[in-house]
């Protein structure tokens, strides 16, 4: 019996998207979603994958200035959700019978002010 080749999705070729809701002043929350799509650009891969996760963050208005909430939701919240998205991609691709697909880690630069 000839050996079968099993194609694996490339964890480095994916599209990342994210968005957020308006800030809900009554509930003091903001919703953020993050997701990926992969497999469309590689014809040999036998599936396409789209995963989205959604998080609702409660804001302590006494400790966090509301004027920065949208900026935080746009830039910081996706980085908080990304490890959970990464785990879902790995888990789902593993359960589908492939080697687990690992999305790359993000390196966030650290800024120091004097």
C-alpha cells in the first residue's frame, strides 16, 4: 500500500481580524472579538478554518479612564484574547486528525518612560 501524504495547514499563513463594541456605560462593559481564517490560500490543504472568540470585559471606571476604553479595546484586548484563540486553533486542528496547527506567538515591545 503506498504511503499517503497528509497535508498540514501552515500556521504562519492566516488572516487575523478583530473588532469591538461600543462601551456600555450602564453595564460598564465592552465586548471584543478576535478571529482567524486559514487554508484559503493553500489549495493542497483539505480544509479551511475560521475561528472567532468573543470576550466581554468589565471596566472599573474608578481605576481606568473611560476616554481610553476604545483605544484599549482596539490595541490591548486582542492580545489578551490571542492565546485563547491560539489554543482553539491547535485543539480543533488536532481533533480533526492533523498535527496541531500552532499560530505564531506575538512579541509585544516594551516601552519605558523616564
